C-alpha cells in the first residue's frame, strides 16, 4: 500500500528571507560598475562538476540505492528501455518506500507509479531547466516547489542539453556556487546573508533520542517532513546536548544493506559508523553570524547537506541550515514576486 499523502510531503515553512547582510550589517550595493560585474553561474557549468547517477525503470530500488551510493549522490535519473526519462529517485523516496514496507527487490517502476514518487515522469517537464539557463532559475524552481508543499521534489531539478542525456542538479550544487564572493550581484547578495536569517529555528526541528530505534527516527523524519533529525540525550529535555544527526542518507544506507532498523538504537548506529562515514556533530556546526557562503563551504568540505547553527555562546543549538535553505534564499533574492 502507498503511504498517506500527508505523511510524505516535505515541510517548507520554517525559513524566512529578509535582506542580505554583509560584515557591516548593510545590504551589498547593487550599483557595481560594468568592470566589477561578472556574469552569473550557468546551470550547465555547475552540473558538469559532478556525476549523475542513472538507473533503469526495470531495475530494483536496491539497484537505485547502489547507483546513488556508488556515485555519491542523493538521487538518480530513471531511464526507460528507450532511454527516455521516466522520473527521478531520491533518498526521500527510499525513506518513504522503506517505511511503507517495500524491500530492495521492489521495482523502480512500481514505486514511480505508486502516486507518491517525488519526481515521476509527469513532472519531468516542469522540473527541467536548460543547461544554458542561469543558476538562479533552478533555485527559483526549488524555492517554489518547497513553498507549494506539494510533496514533489524540491531538492533536485533535471538539466537538459540538446543531443545529450539528462543531468541532475541538487540543492547542494546550487549552494556550492555561492562559496566565496560571487561576481553576480544576486548571487553575492544571497551568499552574504547571515545564517540566523535563513536557518530553521531549533523549535521547528525534528528530534529523536539516543535510545530510540532507527525505525522511530526514520518515522519522525517522515511524519515531520524533514530530511534530518537532531539526536538528543535520552530524556530529550530542552537543554539536551546534540549528539549527532540522522538523515535520509542513513535511511538510504540502511535500506541498501537490509538493516533491521527496528532492532538497532540510534546510539548503536552512530557509534558503529566511522568518522568518514558519518561526520560528528562538531563538524556540522557554525555560529549564526556566519554567512550562507560559509555554510556552503563547510557543506562541501564534509559532504553534508545540513549544518547545526549555534548561538553566540557557541554552545546552544539555535537551529539548522540545509542546502535547500540556501537554494531557497537565492531564489527569493532573485524572484520578481518577492
């Protein structure tokens, strides 16, 4: 049976997007001279930096997991036998399929036809950008899909180039383009926005306990429509220490390795992982006064899609910033409707 739709849509409301700030707490000037101005990033240039995972609709969900893990991606393009794009599979699909009781031998086609796939074939045209479009166009699509709260893909868009296969652009790919001081004014405005202006506040974050079973942590992610849960002390009191995070990447690995998630505690799972397999919480932290550019650089360094945002004392958790939050911020900065 397919999951109830209300359990599968991803939350899109916790972030707000005020004006960007630079180190002087003023919005960056938009009156650069032509000599100072550099062009924006283009989708094709960004997507070419990373390999796109590909699988066939006739293959299994387990095959799709293997392809994503092998290529280090959070999604895979699904092709039919005639090489047409049948949709996209993401880590969120694997999480939902796992909690729906499906196994690695379930076919990709059956999931895409279930009605709850994140990016089935019918959505391919509306979630596709051309390779020669500015990156901000992809960011706007991600922003609008997230805010529609439709349950469809908002972390990925397809990229089309005439005469070539489709590629996938992720929110992390968009975030990486904001590292440093982008020459394009709109990109620079977003890059210099402070984390505290865009982060999801702690009170909006999903949490689980060290003593919870992995299945409970995954269920919390699904119910709360988030891709990550903070792991807290067993009593989970308001001042609890954050011991790490559980993400959809963990769900992907558990599904692929046929882990009995109802028998393993969150504490046991985290303890068994090597540092390079699951970065520790301290490697996911930045203070709220840092910028989106700083966050993107740290995400790239450790391969994370989420970072913990600390308060001024660098002890208390203030919130969380995700690659999607960064992409949405760029979309807001450049969207004529905002």
